[in-house]
């Protein structure tokens, strides 16, 4: 999994340490992780998000249930958010809660998520 995270991060032009930190926070790099909300896998990709990435961001037919595809789905989506959101913090918050939930100021749970990912980065 670590190699897939590195390869996909580099392909997207994102620092591998950031992608690894997001994945670690989301699932501890476990493909069998499923959140109460229904997010799946290493990058905790929602099935609807996987559909969006496949249809609108060039994913094609990536399968959220396959670890390598899950990593690519998550990284493509994170890359998209980093381009669309006004800051890295807001992109990370959007990865966690959806872009529509990110307002002018981050909510407490969004700040906690961003802080956690930021604190994990030096470990990778």
C-alpha cells in the first residue's frame, strides 16, 4: 500500500507524505476499513465520490473495493480538491467532510482533521 500511495501521489504532483498522512488518518492504510458513513478502503472513498472521480476526473472504471484503485481514486479526488479549494487546509477539510460542508471558517471537527493530518506528515 505504501508504494501505491507514493506512486499515485507523485503522479498527481502531491507530496507523498501528505497522501500517506491522509490515508493513515482515514484507515491506517487498511483496505478492509469501512466507515459508519459508508466510506471504503485505504483512502476512505465514498461510493458516490468514486463515481464522480470515474465519470468526471478521468478515473474510468476504478473500483473502490480494490486497494490500488482505491488509492488512485482518493488521490485523484484530493488533487481535484487542492485545485478547486482556496487553500490546502480547506482542501483537506473538503476531503473529510465534502466540499459543500466547507464554509468561510472551518468547523471544529474540520480543524481537528486538518491538524491531525498535518501532525502525521513528518512521520512519513
